[in-house]
């Protein structure tokens, strides 16, 4: 067993929607199976068992959960700079992605997983092609993933066979990785405007049969509404997806920038979850999502980075701050989205969105020991005035990948002082660069 003593323990282990207070001078005991055995004030910890290794950290918190990403797109990082999403996809992304091989995706996932882990992200929800390669790349690095291979129907883009074949492979992937602690499989469609009614209906039916979650882009760009209404007979995207039965199960809808009040009502009555990606949306001038309105309607909302091609960084600290700033700019209220709530949207709340909340996003007995330690000596986290300190606000406003001293997944240390321990990162970078150059030709 391992015991971790910390200056501040952030458990995020509260009721749904609640954020418990941090614990000064905390302790976490991790069993040999990688799960937390005990968690709380160090003074109340059980006696140390013989053979227990004791470690000292600064701030100890749950690993961050990235609720929407396309990590293998590290191979396309920086391409199409300055383009809006529609031109960026059709003119740059899809032409390059049509050349992808499964080995490209595996290498891209390995490199991106190293970046995610070094940034304190221990779990990521992935929508991309070649799901098997994604899962293999993630496990090579020791990253936990919900893998949802995406379906796109476009005459100029066909990288993974027919949509029927792709749906079959989604289910096969889920079955292939059943019992693996790091990988879960889900279903995915790119968007209501880019996938046919027949395909969306088939995904809804298959998801209902298999009880698999469905991941989809929704209302990211203003022009999407007209495109969806044209193919749906006048329905907005949420109502259209509802009419096809797609919202009946567990649905993770990314972006939600251009949702109306009526759209939000549709999502709320279906308990559809939304992933807010403020940095990507800002980079592409897509707009600012109605975060306050979504949360007021009772929607579960998490935060995601989106892909490293649409937003260069895989950094949830930056996303949390951007989410707060844009929400407050939109509302005109400096109390909108308190830092503790933003932190919940990347930990316990994000795990709820993924349906993985019994094991992730919290430090509590029975949960996986997916943990991040922040150095107490990090200049940006100091000085600390005890009577004025709010550790959660300090983490959100001043935390960064540079403050991370250690990262663990299931009790296994995967990052030490910024260095990824599970991969030869230099070798992976060189491999990825060769592949990126080929895709750019």
C-alpha cells in the first residue's frame, strides 16, 4: 500500500452538484489494486501497515477529466490557422485526414496522451477514427479513455468504410476492450448536419440495444441551424435528434454554442449532457455558449479542450479560466461560475457526464487513484494567507501544467516533475513529425 500525505487534500467527493471543502493536512491510502482505500485528515488516518510506502505532496487532487477531445489530431496541430470551422474542416482537416492510417492515429494518440497526462488530465473522451488504434495508443501511455470512433458522411472523405461498418466496429471495439480498466467504448456521430437521417437513426437504435453512450457535436457554428433544418424538415438540431430517438440514451453533446432557450429545454427534458469548449470556440470565432442558461435549466455541463488542431493546447486549467471569463463577460456578473464549480466541471461533474462517476473524478474509498499533485513551492500558487486562502480558487486561477509535480493513474505514477514516465517521448515526437509532414503534402 502507498500513503500520500499532502498539505491540502481536494477530494471533490460531495453530493451531485456539491463541492466539499478542501482538507488541510490530508492523507490518501492507495491499495495494490490501484484503488483508494482511505481518504481524509492525516490525523484521523488508520495506523500505517507494515510495508507501506509514505509519500509527501503539496496539493493533492483528482485527475482532471477531459470531456471532449480528438487527441490524435496533434498530427494536424496548427493547420488551417485563421479559418472558420466549416472551411477549416473541408479545406484542410478532411483532405489530410483522408490519408490517415491506423498507425498514424496510434502514434498521434500516444503523443497526445503524453501531453494530456503531463497536463494533469488522466481521463479523456475521444471522438476520432480508428478506435482500436486510439485505445492502443492511450493504453501505451497509461491514459484512461472513453473511446467513441466518429462517423462522417462526406463524398470527399471516407477513411473507415461505410457507416454501417463503422457502427458494427464501435460495438466490436466496446466488446474487445470489455474488462480493461482504462478503456471504455462508446458510439459517435460527427454532427446532425454531417450524418444522414438513416445513419443517425441506426446509431440511436444500436445505442439503445447496447446501452452505449453517444457522442456528437451540436450547435457549434451559427450556420449549422439552417443546414439541419433543411435536412430535417424544419426541425432544429436538438428536436431533430429527439425525433430520431437519439437523445433517449446517454448523450454527450459537444459545444452547444448556438442553442436557443427552446433547444435547451429539449436537452433538459432528455437529460442530455453538454461539453463546453470555450478556447476552441473562441479560436474559431464560433461564439460563446450560453453556459449560465444551460446550468440554470438543470443540464449537466462539463468542460473539454476539443482537439489540438482546433485548439492547440490540451490544457484544462486554461479551459476552466476561459469558461469563467467568458461566462462572466456574457452575464455581466462577477459571481457567475465560481472557481469551485468550474473545477467540478473538470473532475466529479465531468465523470458524471461520462457515466464513470462511481470510480473517477473524486478521491474517495473505492475510486481509482487517478491523482494530480501540485507543488506547494510553485510561485504562481504563492503567497498563501491562511485567513484569506481559498485553495479551489487558487488551483483554478493560478494552477497550470507547470505546477504539476506528479500524476498517477490507478495508483501508477505516470508523470514526475513534467516528465512522462510511460513513453519515450522524444521518439514519439520524431515519429509524429514524420507522419504530420506526410499528411501535409
